[in-house]
C-alpha cells in the first residue's frame, strides 16, 4: 500500500500546476468578464450576451477575457455579468439583466472609456457613486456558502480552476487515512442527508462498509423532480467536481470501486458537464486505477433517468437502473445491504456529497460550528414564487423562515402581504404567517407540519388560493405515482377529484372532512415516501387555511381569486379611458367590446378569464377589475353591432 507521503506528493504536483495557471491569470491586467452560463442564464439570454461581448471587444480592439461560469444564485438578475477590471480602480462590479445591447454599451463606455455606468450596477448608489463589493449583495451577506462557495466563480468545464481553488484536497486527504477514519469524521460531523429524509450519512456509509459482499456501489442521486426545485441541476452545472469529489470519498469510505451519477435526461447541460468532469478527473489521475499512487481504484459513469418523479426514491431508482420499471420495493433489506445488482449500495443526494469534501478538509468540529446542534451545516433552497429576489440560497440551518424570505430574498413582491410558504416541494407542507419564526432545520420543520425535502420553497402572497395550490401539487404527485400500491394509486385520484370539484365551484358539504380522512389513510397505507407525503399539502392547508376551503364550498367564492370558474373580470367605467383599446387588442376571444360611450365592457358569456386584459390595461387607469363570485360583476349591455362569432366557439 502506498504511503500518505506518496499520495500527498502526487496531489501536490497536480495542485501546483493548477495553482501556477491561477497565478498567471491573476497577474494579467486585462478585464475579466464573468458570465453566468447555467441553464437559468442561458434561458434568459446569456449566450447572446456572451456573443455580444465577444463581438464588441473585437470591434473595439480591446483585450479582455470572457470567463463563462455557473450560477451564482441570483436568478432574478439573469443574465448577470461581473466585470473584474483592476486597472479601472473599481472592485469587481455586478451587472444585472445584461442584454446584448447593454453588453456592447459596457464594452465601449466602461472597458474602453472607463465609465462603469452606475445606473446599471446592481446595488450601486448613483448619488455618491458607492459600488458595493460583490459579497455585500443580498444573498451573500446573509448566507453561509459551503456547497455553493465556488459556484459562479469557476468555469465548471475546467478542472484546473476547481483544483486551484482547493478542489480535490479533501479526497487526497481522505486517501492518506483509512476508510474507517473517513466514516468516523462524517459520523462525528453529524451530517444528515440533504435529499429530504435527513438520515445520518455516516451511519448509512458504515452499514454499507460492514455489509457482506466484496463488490459495493455508490450512487449520486441527481433525479431532481420537484416543481420549482433546481438545486441539484444548478450545482452540477456550476461546480460538478465538488459532487464528484464527494462521491469518490464516499466510494473510498465504503470500499466501492464503481460509482454512478443518476441524472435525469431532462438536464442535458448537467449531463454534459458531469460527463466531461469525469473524463477530466480521469486524465488528471484523480479517477481510474490506483488513484494518486494509492491502492484505491474507482470507475464513475453517468446513468440518464427518464424523468419519473418516483425514481427519486432509492429502491425505485435502483429498479430503473436494472432495466425495470421504476417502482419502489419493500424494505428491508435496505440498499446498503442489498442494492444495485444485489450489491451493498450507498445512495446520496448531490448536496450531501458536495458537503463531504469541506468536512474532510476542515474537520467535523468546524462543520458542527455551523447551523444547529441536531442539523449542523447549511441548507440550500431554490426559493420561487412571490418574492423580490427568487433564486438559489445557502443558509446555515437554524435561520428562520422570516429571515430567509424577507432578508435574504427581499420580501414579498409588489409590496403585497405574505400568505403562505410551501416547503419541501409537492410532498411538503403549506405554512401560514404564524410559522415565519420557525428555524429551518429537519426537526423544526417536521414539527410545524412541513419538511426540509430536497429544498424547494414556494412563497405565496395574499392573492394566492391555497385550495388551488393543493390541487396543483396533488395533480403532480397523482400523475407521478407509479401505481404499485392501492392507497397511492386510487387514494390520490379521489383526493384530486374532490379538490378539482371544490376549485370549480362544485364543492359540497362534507368535502373538507372527506379530504382529511382520505389523506390520513393514504399516509398510513402507502408503500413509499411519494404516497406517504403526497397528502401533506392538503393536510396542512386544511389545518391552517380552512377558511379558504369553506369559502369555496359554502360561498362559491375564491378568496385568492385564482379559480377561473369562481371569478369574473369587468371594467370599471369610471376609470376606463375613452379611446384606449389596449384591452381589446389582447383579448383572444373578442370578449371585450366598445360601448356607445367609447368605453369598454366585457362579455361574460365569451370571457375565458385569461387575465390578459388586466396586464394590458395601463397602470394609470387600472380599469380592469376581478371579482369573486362571478355574479358580483356588473352587467354591461353589449351593443348588437359589436357581436361577432366568438373565437371561443370557433376554436
């Protein structure tokens, strides 16, 4: 067996080469333009922005380095750009919503002429020309980044940049010691799985190591399928090597020589980048045979899942890898005893594995100093919905929901009131304002009726219909049910039927009670976590927002005015401007008509309640109104000469 000195020396040679390249790059004085090129950035136009910078730099005859990086978490600011130009005398400057036109303007006025254009700098105060440091922006000054530390800083397609920032140091350190020492450290750190269940990671590794069988397997579960959740995808697109390093450490600890990344095929960029990362690690001598001169060998491959939500469950994931339909099986035996191909198998989430390298490198005590005693470390959430700054956040566990929503994410959008937050995706719970001071950790959220889940968080304002939100999430889980067990297959179907009836204004006495009874039976009778948690949105919304259900059932009214059968649009004639045809032009069914006074009205028989007229109406008029129940909308007679064959009927 090779000595720790040999491993240390081999890795030092790799790190020195990467460090030399980093030092050479740091010595250059040309501007460096960092552009977020993860899926969220590309969807917002980052490819066009990058091309515009390249074109403008060439046209201006300038020297500049275009540096593609991953996601920095500021999804609301996409496409974002950081320009690091030391010669200008300014710190690295963060620009948000950088269109191709803005890219060309910044190249000319800032890079060529030295004017940073304060009005386009995120967080700058134009009056006194104060440009904040990047680390002072909302998100960073409230966060604690362990897993996302390098996201948005390094090019995810260049392993040299990850190594130059200290990457793979934890893996080399692990190889210098024994596998048992690695597991001891993870157990001492009290790391809990970030995939949702919160099972102690060290205990899972220990069970697999002690399981009988010479061949063992480790799997990174990147089958992320929750609506509104995109943490795993973003991590793989922004810093694939940290998850890969954690997977290698896990394999060494449990004695596996085969590892697999299970990534859904709907994540083509993540699949491409992690596949490339594996090849780069092999070329660098960090994967393959006798890694860094040790006796440890590891082969890693990528398996593309077909996008079934149920395959996020361990046994269903394994079944799909074996060529069967992804359906959960009874446990025990657990995968750590008998998993893929009958071999002891460890399955960890992307976030769990990406947390491992810094623990090995900095120690268990350092990790336990972050977060809470029973849930140490950090939690990553994709915060979406009615907040000013949606995106990815990484916070120490123990931070309250109020702090996350109102301080980190900028509060509720459009100055509206907070109503609820759905935590844990479609399997999570819907919590009202009284729970905003709940600490974010595994145990506290479960006590409140929610769950950490994989990290999806949907924030809802006062205009939200909680009954409709429950219907939306249940529709998702019902369709994603594998159908193996009766309670999940048929029970969720009946739940959805009742919810649809309620949100369509056809609810009847006893529906709320039936929802609760059915939900509790499904929780007790379902085989896997999908069925056992599917009723959570229904149960928590019934508990905390019963008045929403009562309004739908007894008053045929939607308090959030979201359910189309229970709302109507009308035009306030006192506010409507004569001659303004904004609403007429956007109506898809010609329901908007002009009265004899040149003001507008809405034909309720034709209206499909799409809401386009609300968006089109100029804010200074604010003439289009929404009301529930529908009969409260004032009747405006339509002149006979304006009646035409409706698009609604012809379509």
